[in-house]
């Protein structure tokens, strides 16, 4: 077929138009099993992106820890094996100790997005790890200690953990060992059920929600208040991949992430209330530290975590440059119950 100048020009324009509309695709994995509430939150975010980004950007979820081990996932996104990971910052705390600002935070993603905290965390992720920090999801949920047997309090009302086989991990250990004086047994989330079943551990820290999803309530009978820490779950994206996305794709991803940051706060608080009610109906009992004992407990959780962050930051080339600013942006002293 012979092309006239006009039909030839139209053909070129259509070709260019098709190129301009090429869809960006990102592969993703999540740290926890699909059944866990936090993973469901991430999958909800993915669904929102794929709906709003139809024809522009799509996230393809490859799976969870069965696809790539949960502790290998941060390096996988850093090295470009996958484009996106939804994971706790604590899973890559060795590379980025500043994540402890989120762990010790008493604010949510809503406040820290507004005050510049998340922008600073994003800058640090880009400089130290070569990843884009897209959003802090599922914030506003704190942690409790959960035990099989009734916890012991000393004469001053302080928690006595002597004799407890306490499950630990990188999130809790500075607090558990340096303040509580516990001998911890490190277990990943996926091994805690069998650890409780076999009596390897008889107590663990965990967030206010998710215990039922994980079926740990089959063994744990007491919740200790007050709660401490904050979840540090976020989405990180390989920086080269991010930089090569279209501007429209970046806008959709960032806008939906910011919306999900806010929406997940309310959704998970409602889920917490539902879980607490269900657990108490099943016989879960609550033991509450009072007065100075409670104040010391909360202060230690926060200050031991900050001390860990400062010590690890000192070992990095960037040093403690952002230490004070991180505390300023992620912690509101006026909101501290102690």
C-alpha cells in the first residue's frame, strides 16, 4: 500500500500517541501472609491504584514471604528484583536506623505528612538505600505485650518478666532487654504460632490488631496495658524504577498513597476495637500498669528506641545529622500521657 503524505503523518501521530499512553507496571511483594490485616490494607491500596491508574500505571503483586523471604525483601527492591515492597522499616533497620523515629512515634502518618516528617524520611531512604519512600501505611496502631500466664508485678507495680520466655525481634529488643531485662528468643512472625504451640515462647509483643488473624489468641490470655510504640509499615519503591515512571503514574501512586495513609488510620482503629471486643469475649484479660510504673514503662520504650537509633546513626557516614529533627517531627511531647 502506498502512503500519501497525509496518511503517513496520521500513522506517525497514532504511533506516537500509542507510545505516550504506554502503561507503567510495577511488581510488588508484601512482608506478611495475605491473611493478615496489614497485608489486606496493602492489597486495598493496590486495588485503588490499579482502578485509578487504569491505562497509566498498574501494580502486579507477586505474593508475600513465600515469594521472597520477608527479611530479603528490602534488598530485593533495592537491587531491582522487584519494584515495590510493603514492609516494616525495622526489617531494614541496619541500613536505615532512622526508621526508629516511626517506631517511637506518638503521631500518625496524617500529622507527619503535614509537618514534613515523611518528606524527610523519604529523602533519607533515597540517599541511604536508593529507594523511594512512598508512604507510611497503617499508622496509629500501637503494640502490647501479650502473655500466656497472668503477668507478675513487683511491689511498685512494675512488670516483672523474670521467668518469661519472651519472643523478641528487632522492633522490641532494645526495650525488652535494656529496660525490662528480658532474655528474648528471636522468632520471625511466621514461626511464632508454632513457638507458642511448642512452648518455646510464652509471651510476645504484637500490635493491637492481628492476633486473631494469626491465631495466637489460641495460646495468649493476657494483654498488658499501656500500649507502646507505633507500627512502621511502609511502601518503598526502587528509585531507578520510580524515576523512570511517567509523571502521571508518579502522581497517581503518590496521591493514592497519601489518601491511603489517612484512610488506613481510621480503618485500623475500628478493627482494633472489634478485635479487642472479640478477644475479651473469648476470655482475654487485661492487666494495666498504673501511675509511675506506667510512666516509666512508656518512657523506657521510647527512650531506649531513640538511643538505639542514635547509636546506629553514629556508625553511618551521614552520622546523627537528622536525629533531633526526626524526634521533633515524629514525636509530640504534649500528646505524651506520661
